[in-house]
């Protein structure tokens, strides 16, 4: 079994709906996303022969995904009134509206699914909210 790992960081704000504690208030993180690839065999042909994937390509795709979330306000769909969303957008704020609660766990799953849709053999994604705390998502069918 072969594996690769790379990471990217982004800064964004969020809050947790229906939560009773500090995180119910708007706050920000320097999020760190660590992505693991896993593959049973190395490529046999082409410029990536004897590789899982070229590191440059791997880094580019992960960093491109992180860039989508950088310096934006992560909002759970339906958690703010339409008037609030309109006011924030009217003031020029960047919002990323997501169909799930914006927890580290859900972000890890979202990032894993997005990268797998691009054909990457992602086996695990870790999302750190702080330097010492992360959530992990493990793909059920990590490509072997």
C-alpha cells in the first residue's frame, strides 16, 4: 500500500447554529486541512510512472480547494435570515453557504468527497480548528 500526504491552510469565519457555548457566536479559525491519498499500486505508465500522483498536482488540487474557503464566512444554509444574507452580501462580504452545519467534522467529509469526485484516491482528511484539535473523516472505500 502506498500513500501521500499534503496540507493547506485557509482562514474563515463561522458559527454553529443550535449550539450553546462560545461557538454559537461568530468567530474565525486558521483552518488546516491535511489530505491523505492511499493506493495499492503505483502507476505503470506515463510521466507519473512509479508514483501514486505527482506531488505538484496533488498540492495544486488541495490548495485550490482551500483557496475557495479562504477569507470567507462559512454559513450553514438556512441559519441566517434572507435579509441578513442580503445585507452581508450588500456590504461586500464573501459568504460560502453550505448545505450542512459548519463543523470541522462536516468540512473534513466535504473536502474528502470533493477531492474524490476529482478522481483522487483520498483515504482520509483531517481538519484542524486549532493547532491541537482536529476532526478526521475516513473514506469507507479507500481505493486500494
